[in-house]
């Protein structure tokens, strides 16, 4: 019996190794040039770059990819994933007849730049290759918002769009949605502090202060309860897979029991500490405010007691009104 168990384990291990090796081989192959694919690249009028790839068996469909929010500039990609292009998806699409195009990504909330850049990529495609029968805009996160905006502004240029975790409610709605938990966070955990939730003057210092407040709150029962309340206001789940050391992968974690509130709150704390939702609250907003010429968000008429289980004894905090340029 023991021999059969060992044999079974060895067979499973062998299969796993085979799958890993095959995946590595396919990924390596996908990153290289694909036979019959014509590649075009160059500079756009504002200095951004473009990349166009057209397979020999082009089916007439062009997929225009827009990258998400970036903290450092990235070159042009025609497919996307966290941290750059997706070679396996690129390989599949090109070998199935789809033409691919995309532009580089500058830092920040680059909506206005991306609109003109992506339309210029389409114009370049028409000049170099010809007009596609169908053009699909697609993108991740901010790239999804930009893709939706491209259809809204230039409906005659597109057949459709695919938004992957896209900000479908628009930039103002997105930042208003984030203002609510940021307001609750300061009201419940740091009402007397210098933490800025709008009109952020020093985003690095402001973000550091928010992290200090979060860490201090996690050390007390009252603080943990209030972290859970803020998390509930923004529907932050009690079960997450935290980032690994690289910041690009995830650590598998078991789902906590429905009544395991301590573990659920600990996960919500990690969600704030590691998640990208905490960064827009107290840092990223500053870049958007600079582009807008002021704060674009407001909560002046929001009654939080009717939107959550906010306690009536919550300390008062000054409400926000929008003042864009």
C-alpha cells in the first residue's frame, strides 16, 4: 500500500514538473517573433511610442489595447497584465488572426493624453496596413476607463470595447467612491490629525501618516472595530490573498469561517495595508487634483448613517466640496 502511495505521489510530481516545463517553453516561445507577423513601431506626435503587430492570416479585426494607471513610464504593449504585456495572450491572438496595437503609458491619470495617442495609433494603422473591418478597444483598470471614453468620443472608429476591471463609472464617480471610506477613515481613526483626504499638499508624507494611523489602530480592539467599519463602508472583503514579497504574486490563504470576525478584520487590515485601494485615498488623489486644477470630489450631502451602521457618536469631521479649475 505504501509503495502505491509513493508511486502515485511521484506520478503527480512528474506531471506537475511536466506542466511547469511546458508552460515555461510556451511562454518563452510566445515572447519571440511569430512567423508571418509584421511588426511596426515608432513615435507618436507627442513623443509616446506605438506598437502594431499584424499576422499573415489577419481576420480583419484590430484589438487596440490601453494600459492601466502607471507609477513609472512603460513602453508600448499590445496585450496587458500586471507589470507589462502578456506573451501567451499575444501569441494566442496573433496565431488566431487578430491584429494588435497599443501605445506607451506615461505616469498618472493620463486620460487626455491617451485619447489622442490611441486615435493616432488607429490613424497610423490605417496608413500602414489599411482600415480594419472591426476595431475593439480594450484595457485594464484605467485603460478600461480610457477604452470606454474612446467609444464615447469616437463611436465611428470602434465596433465595441472590453473593459477588464475598468472604471466604468468615470473618474469623478471613482474618486467620490474612494472619498467616502477615506472620509470615514479620518473621522473614525484620526479626526484630530493632519491627514488630508482632499487638496493633498505632500502625497508621500500624507500616505505615510495614513499608514501610521492604520498600524496604530490595528493594535487596539476599538481601532480594529473601526477599521472593520471603514472596510464595510467600501465593501472590502474579509478574505483576501495578500501580495507576496515580489509585489506581483499572491499568497493563497484559506477562507475564514463566517463567524471568524477576527481573521476577517485581519484580512481587511491587510487589504488596506497592501491593497491599491489605500493608495488612491491619500496619495494618488494629489496627482489627479493637480490635473483637474483642484479637488473634483464631494460628500457634502452624504448621510453616512443611512448608508452604513455609522454610530451616532461618531466625531464630526468637516465635509468636502469639489473645487476643480
